[in-house]
């Protein structure tokens, strides 16, 4: 395959990318839209694209390792190609690249089966028909939590002031607050700070300004009086909204502000033109309760080096065992 910098792609190649993606339902996530690769590249992190035979694979070069575009913040990954098109992942390796590592590869991506090490669920909400439609498909737990969110929103209104929801805000200050709260959450939990790299802040700022329903950022906020209860920044393409950076005011945790926000967003889905909200990989409690279904994403590495593959496999399986142990204890 020929490898080009993203900004070297021709208009014809970008049009072909959009055409093959539009014809493949497995690629309806906004992460596969060329607008995502364009925004990542413009943020200052170079994006390269392997092109050949009607296939596009946007990626980053990390030494001798290739990683999917947007890594580690891309919750869906894989080659952009027409449904039924064969693909040979080893064709990605060359020019000094020794491996292509993935951690959110869509299940069924052609040619990748032998390189998959582990699989994880990626829950979603079918929000066709808004809140009423969702409640008709939700589990008892999902329905119960949505009912509690309605009552707690009323309580927030009584205690703090009128509850106001904005489904698609362009407020740069509100986005800055989302990033501030998310970084505080990372610090409190000991998680790696995604926003320690300035280009990732620039990425969200750029996406916020992208207002096209075909692809763009979506910032949703819910206030009670002057207080921000919760907010979320995600990306959408057509009818799919990806739940990416949700935050809430920890001082108001007793009100379950995250559920209040999610309920409002589900209610607003028809007006936004959204029929599915992807929650991303993981078995967080709220995802288990809220989901109406789930897809599967895969972790692994494409490499010709058996030692590297064995090391990646051992590490991934050790993490899987530790995660499963924590999950069982939490239940």
C-alpha cells in the first residue's frame, strides 16, 4: 500500500473514502469519517494514510509501531473499505514499520482474526424515538435509573434553581470546564491524563467548531440554577453520537448528575437526528444499566515478529484477568 500524509490525499481520494464508508454499515462510527482524521492531523499530530485498492487505513507512526488514528482516544478502529472487500493487514508493514497495534478494532474487520488477542464489549443505546422509544427497549435497570434521574432533576431544581439542558452547545468556556473536570477525575483516580498532551485539547477545541451534522463535535450541558451539574463532549456522524468525555460536579454526586444528563440527551436525540449513542468499550456500571445492546471491539497486534506477538498477548491476557477479577468483586 502507498502511505501518504493526510494533507497529501487528493479530493478524489477523500471522496472515495467517504463513499466506501457510507456503503459499509460497520463503519458508521464518527471515528471512521475522514473529518476525524483531518481534525487530529490539524491539531498537530501527524496522520498518515495507507491507501490502495479502495482501502484507507489512517494511522500514526510511533517509532517502528503503527497505531490507529486518534490513539489512545479512538474507541473504534479498523480499515475503511467497502463491505466484502478482502484485506491483508501485513500489507501495512513496510518502510521500517514492525507492527500495527490496535485496541478498539471493530469485530469482523477482514483479515485481522489471526491477530486478535482479546475482545471486549462496547455498549450502545438505541435511541430511535427518543426517551419513549428507548424506554421500550431498555432493561428494568435502565428504566429504573431513568426514572430516578427524572426525580433527582426535580430535586436539583428545588434545591439549586431551574434545570436547563443544552443539547448542542458551542460554548468554548463550557468545553474548558469539561476538560478541567476530566483532568481532575484522572488525578483523583490515578488514571493517565489524556489531556496532558496539548494537541488533544486543540483537537476538542477544533471539533467544537465543526458544526456539520455529517461530522462534528457535540457539547451537551445540564445546569441547575448557576451550577453545572454535568456535561459531555462527543463526536457525531449522521445518526450516530459517540459518548466520549462525560463529566459531572463531584460535589453534587448525590443527585446522580450523569444520569440526569444522559436522560436529557436521550430525550433530545430525535431533534439532533441521532438514533444511536455509542458508549464506548467497558463494563462500567452505568453502561451495563443503560445499554440496549453492545458490539465487540478487539485488541491485538499485526506483526511478523513472534516474540513481539507473544509479549503483547501475555500482557493483554494478564490485564484481562486482572480486569475480570475486579469486575467480579464489584458485583
